[in-house]
C-alpha cells in the first residue's frame, strides 16, 4: 500500500484502545500490515493458510477481519 493510499484509509479505521490509554495491550502488527495482507489475499485469490511469511500469520489477519 502506498503512502498516499494509507493516508486515505487510515482515518477510516478505529484507533486501538491502548493508544488512547483505555486499556488493552499493543497489537502485534499495525493496521497497515494487516490491510496489505488482505489486499494480497484478494488480489491473488489464495486461501488464508497460504499467506506468505512476509505478512502477519494468517490467523491474525483472519481475526482482524472477523466481526
């Protein structure tokens, strides 16, 4: 994801509670990495478990998307 794309998307995402001092713990990956992984999956049409090691673990990305 380019910096310009990230600048458009970032304001639409919720701020993690730990950044607002409302508890919780820091996440293992930033939202930008998660969105890059999702874009890779969609563009490639690959299954979740085929996520390359360059991205966060597939289960983390899946949980990020889960309602």
